[in-house]
C-alpha cells in the first residue's frame, strides 16, 4: 500500500492540483502569472481536460479571449468538428450492430460525454469504445468491416489474440471493440464480472437512436478499475479522475452499498479505494462516511494491491511482465510465456524488421539474449536495492546510538 501512495504523490504533482481546482471552480484563475497559466494550459492539454477547463472558466465569467487564457479558445471549433465526426461514426456503428441484432454497451468517452458532462464536446475522445459479448466478436467485426473499418493488428498466435480484451479497428475514426473490460488478466476480470456488468446496463435515447451504457454504479466500478487495474497508478491521467468526480456529482442517488459489495466480491476493493482517494485529493469529491474504510477493512486476503501499480516508473521489462502475469490464471501464464519465448516467425519478422526470411532464426537468439539480459538487470537492480536498504538501516542504527 505504501508503494502505491508514493507513486500517486510522485505522478500527481502541484500542477495537477492547481488545474483540478480550476476545473471545479476553486482558486483564482487570474492570480497566476502568464508563465504559470501557460503551464496549466499545457498540463490541461496533456491530461485531455482543456475543453472542460475553458468551459469552467467561462462559467465563472473569466473572459478567456481577453486574457492569457485565450489560448484555450482556439480549440473550441476543432472540438465541435471532431465531435460531429465521432457522432456520425457512432450512428453508423449503432445502426449496423442493431440491424445485425448484436448487443453492445458503449464505454468511456461516448457514454460519459452524454451522461455526466455539461456538453458532449467537453469530453474529448480519441476513439469509440464499445463492449460486445465474446460470442459476437467476429460478427461485430464483420459488421464494422462493411462500414470500411479494418483491423489494426500485428502477427500473433490466435490463442494470444483471444486473450486480449479488445480489437482496434481503423476507419473514419478508431473503434475499440471490447469483449472484456480489463485486458489479458482473467484474475482481475473473469466470467462472473462480465455477467454482472452485462446485467447492469440502461438504455439511452438520442434523437432516433437507442444505445446501452452501464448504470452509474457499474460505471463507477469500471472507471476505477480502468484507471487503476488497466493502466496502473503510475499512468496518471487527470481526465480519468475527473470522469469519476463528475459521475459521482451527477448521481447523488448512487447506490454506494452496491458499489461496496461488488468491489469486495470482484477483488477490486483496493483499486476502487485508491481511485476514490486520488479523485478526492484533486477535486474534493465526497463519498459516504466510512465508505473507504469499509473497502479497506473488507478487502479479501487474496486481493493483491500491487495490481494497481503493475508497471512502475523505473520497471524493467521483466518486472513489467511479472506484474502482468500476477493477474493471469495458470493457463494464461503458460500461453503467454510460450508465446513470448516462441512467437510465430511472422511476428519475429514484423517485430525486428527482418528483411530476409533466412535471418529469422538469428533473431530468435537475439530475442532470448535480450530477455536473459533483462532478467540479469532486474536481479542486479534488486541486489542494489537490498544493499542500499541494509546500508540505510545500518546508518540509522549508528545515529541512534
């Protein structure tokens, strides 16, 4: 737990807190110097909250076009144009899947833009995310292929491809077709979780279109899991926690008891707790009294908090792989290990840009050598950390005497 807290403090700096305050109407936006304002704007763009920042300033009567904030106003028209492109793509995909009777749940950007943001253009999207049942995966891809979407993939074994949680499809926009909510690690998202989420959806109507999204309680669980279990605490992105803040603020009747029960049952207690702590730290988000402490006290002994920081800032490849394997079942671990050691020749040719087929065997040896070298680097790193810790303990002991 201590490591998670340290990482959160490291990756969430003062600029993030200043920006978060402006987003929720706290602090004086005119107080910082022009250079500080420029840093805040750059941070807002990096964390994909610049449109929301401009809207928040306008709501407070700050005339962004007449101050150092005017740089924010330049992206307004571009955001509208981009939203209209995504809207058209959404309509085409919804129509095609509906005609084929393929159930789908819209995730993240599109769902949140139309349920918790003041205006949909304030929630930028890089792609459209939707969830379909695993049994409908191929039919859904075929439907999207008819709309001109082609799959973006690299050569890999079919068994590995099936383990992944989404397919990336390129067309007029990028579509991520999900069959699971968390990738590769079935211990974190198994069949029981999938069934529960499918049972907790609601239908929204927009013009002549009907589409499904999660109910707020399921949405909150998913957003917390996506931020902490899919990306990890080191991949701090303020937008993810703003989503959580707005969801809670826009749903005062949220069933916190249901959230608590499912977080504990899913073994997501620590992830949900940390996501809410980070959100509260930045936006002042309120949760029911004792909710966070109940999450901590009821956490199952077999839940591993390290899943929230499975890639640390200074991780070696071997450490990253260990973090990935931690959430896998036995069969997944075997499949992943064999696929990593013995990938298909087409993957080796693609991965290492091999120009001639006869060179492929040599690149297998190069791959194994690189893996062995990384394991050695990890061992040396671990040894150095042990020596450093022992030296620090010895120094403290001497000063104590």
